[in-house]
C-alpha cells in the first residue's frame, strides 16, 4: 500500500493535482526503514545499469534519506527510484522499445527538476563514495588520466 501511495503522489504531482490526502496516509511512515530496503534494490539495479546511470538514482536516494526533505518530496523520490529500478513499468521496454526507456527518464527528469537544489556537495560526495564502493576506484583513475592527457595536448 505504501508504494502505491508514493506512486500516486508522483502521478498527482506530475498532473498538478492535490496530494494532501495521500500525504496524510504517509504521516507515520518510518522512512529510514523504507530507504534501507530501497538501497538493496538500487544496488542490484546499479550492477546491471552501470555507474553513470546509478549516480542520479543514488543522489535521489541520499536526498530521500536527508532529514530536511519533506514528506511529499520523499514520496516522490521513493516512487521515482522504484519506478527506475524495478522491472515493472507502465510502458514495458519489450513492447514499446524506446518509449519504454523514455518514461523512466521522464520520471527521473521531472523529479530532478523538483529536488535539484537539495543535491548538495555532501550528497554528491555520498553518491560518489557509494559508486566507488560498488564499482571500485579504477574507473575514476582512468577518467583522471584521460583528463590529464587532454590538458597536456
């Protein structure tokens, strides 16, 4: 039921509808518990999607876990993350090809526009640290070496 309410909040926000009734249903939610379970789903998805795709989802995750984030924003973030990492989609990729990817991108873009000011340098650092933990540091060194070579050229 919790997940359905979060998806409803996201859909209502996109459509410009009132979300107060849904927010009341989320008033007693333990967001710490919900976000801990969500991180495991993100990790499984990130291993398939890669480090570049994982970064915005991790940024959203760390905004979700921030105490300064409102309930409406938490519900919206939770729904956007789940919509991205779960194999279930309103427009399945197998059937709708490119459109099946674009609907997830549109959800992420919409939520990003709503919470981008909350993605602080600290949240970026947490997301980067998690990516390095999951994928290793080798990638970062390769990128830095390329940047150094370009500067010299």
